[in-house]
C-alpha cells in the first residue's frame, strides 16, 4: 500500500520527536528518500526543534557571538587600563601630598614659642632657628619684620634645642653700615623691628608701588609684635664707644662687640654680664648655684666659684 505525503507529514512530528515505532520510522525514512516535499517539511521541523541549524543562521550566530566576545574583551581591557591609570594617579597624588606635607607645608611658630629675645640692640635666639627664621623689610628699608616657620623636614633634620645665638646687632649696623650675623648692608637704617602674626606670616611687600608699600608697612606694624625701636634705645652707648672706653676701677676693657644694658652693666656678645671692674654679674634670668657660680638663664656656668668662665 502506498503511503501518501499527507500521512507521512502527519507522522513527521512524531518521527522528529523519535516517538514512532520501529516499523513506522522505517516507513517514514523510506518515503523521505524519494519525496523532496516531505523531506523539506522534515528539515523545517528539525530546525524548529534545534536538531539542525541552518548554515547561514549558524554563521550569523557565530559572528554575533564573536562580536559580543570582542566587545566584552575590549570593555575588560579598557577597565584594566583605567584601573592602572587610576592607580598611578593615586600613587603620584599620594607621593606629591606626602612631599608637600613633609618638605613644603610650613607651620607658623608664634613669638612666644620662637625663642627670640631682644636685649638692647641685639636680637638673640635661645632655640635652634636654622631653616626657620626669615625676615622681610619695608620698601623704605626702615622697618624689619621677622617670622619663624618650619616644615616637617626641617623639624626632623634640625630639632629645636636650647642655644644662645646672636642673630643681628642693630646698634652695630648703625655704626658700621653692616650687621654682625645674618644681616646685610641695606639693613643699616633699620628703625623698628617686629615679629609677624600668623595671619601675615606669608606676607610680601609690593616694592614696585612705594605708596602702597607705605600703607602695607603701617598695617603690618599695627598687627605685629614690636621687638625693638631705635628711638627708645637711642640713649644707650654704642658698641664702639664702649670698646674705646677704658673704664674706671680695674681698667677693664670690655670684649669687642659689648654693650651697656639699661642698668649700666656691660654685656658681651654671648650675653655675659660684667660690672665696670670686669666682675661677673648675674644676668637677667640667671642665678647663683650652691658653689657660688653664676648661671645664665639656660643654666650655663658663666663665672664665679671654683670654675670661672667654664661652660656647663
């Protein structure tokens, strides 16, 4: 009996799903070998059931998959590059910030902690000032403003310790036109000396505009701490006068660079105090120990007792 195409096509879904019996499957297979129409229907059913893929469709899917993979790979690569760049930027920013806070960021030191002491015409530092102390001068070269600032690097490399260093002698400058230490010839006409407040620690004068510079000077003077005024210290004898004087009594001649303080005693460059006979005097802030030795404000032995002139 001949099986029609309609019967075979009705059986094809079962054949595709492999549900038919062995004889029925054999019958359908024989028909498909000779019938192009049924074979076409069978291929369509297999395609729908994913038993076979159309070559063109398969190629398209592969192309889409490859394109998607390339897109994912490119996205991952971009993210990796961005992550590396961001890491480099973060490292550089961290290094730069660390360098700024260590070597560039300056911390203002108030006058009370600066260790600066004004004795007569002389400015002394009782603490380490290296790398910390700077000054600016008014445009008319008559007013000087000191300031002390330090970075973490300076603080580490040059830790603060007790000293007794002469910074500048304004009386010496007036006589000779030059300073004794840390000064310049142009400072010989200084009339007033101040210490800048924190708000003006980084202030700079406008030297190209004298009128504005004068206003800035007045403003700074009103805000700063006055350290020295030549008008108030003008009644002291000059260093040259003291050095040239052969004082009465024992004929004592003061060391070079000495001065008279407000009590009439002689003070050398290191702050040691003598009377007119050349005898050691207890300096301001000093004391006498149990052995009769004279100590300066820092506890250094100046003279008297068993060890005269020794340093502690």
